């Protein structure tokens, strides 16, 4: 697992081996990065920062050595790796479109777009045949859609179908279960951001049943944020994610 940790002087990308609990600093950066680990765990794709023009840079970081090299300085914000680890998925542009980047050759190509609306949070299903996308219908209305994928490219928008269009609230940060039969996501449909999920039909990925709540932060002390470096992880029987804890201390001095 890869996660971001802040210190008094910089921001660290940590790597943790889940079976052993071994934790170490992989690399350090001056600002909040966006990091995604490859399916085989050997490489981290990283935006050094997700602010402004700098989010266009994509670096590759070695898990074992921490060695960092720039792969692309004119790309965009990373959203995912392809399941086979041969492509990095990212979004770019004022009207965001989705591209793929070959980490070996550096070749990039457009794989999903809409002539009028922005796309975000694009993630491929485990078999690479479907793509979950946050689709900006209008300001403040961003439901989730699924696009069929053929030869690595999303089919035309006319073939996309909604997973969450008729449900109130903002729905974002989709991610797939390992078997591709459940789509997890963040939603504020209950008044604050919680983790929800929806079962999908195995063959056509259409919704099967109603959305269900997976996790709600306890009380008012903990919150889930959909910030750009939010990146959940799924194990065989576990879900790992970050929360913000709000704590205030009162001091007395004479």
C-alpha cells in the first residue's frame, strides 16, 4: 500500500507491506502529490502536486529504491493504472478528457471524451472491459456512469449508462471490487460523505439492486474527504482508506 504523510518540513510517500506491517519512506516531495501504485507493486505513478500546471507532470518512482524519473511533463492528473500495468490513466484539460500513457514508450492517446462535459475519476474494471466515470452533467451535479471499453478505448457517449443519476447528492471517486461486480464510491446523499456501493450485473454491469451504505464515519470527529490524493485500497476481505480526524485541545497557562 502507498499513502501520503505530512511532516513539519515536507510531504512523504510511504510504502507499507500489509502482510508484515513494514513501513518505510519511499520518497519525499515538497507539496501534496497524487500517487497510484502499479498492479504488481513495483512502481508508483505520481503527480508531484495536484495544484495548477504542475499537475501535468507524471513521475515514476521505484518501490524498491525510491528512484524518481519524469515520464511526462505535459500530461495530467492520474486516476488509475490499467489492470495489466501497461498504461497509466489520467485526465487533462479545462473540459477534462481521459487519456492513457504508456510508461515504457511515453506514448499517450485519448481514450474517453465528451464534446460538452468534463470527465473525472475514470477507473477501469479489473478485466479492462468497462470504465467507471464521474460525469459532469451540470454545476454540482456529477453522477457516475459506466462506459463499455473496446480495444482500450471507451465507446461513444451514446453507449454509456448511469449508475447513479437518479439518486440525490454528489457521487465521486468510484473504484471497483476485485471481481468487478461491485462499484464503490463516495457520496454525500446522507448529508455528509460516506462510502457507498452498488452491485452490478456480471455481464452488462447494469445496476443490480439499490445502493447500500458501506461505511459512515462515527460521530462528528471523523470525516471522509474526496480530495485529489484520496486513494482507497481493497483487499480480499478489507477496505483501506484515509479519514480526517478533527481534534482541538484546550491549554491552561499561568
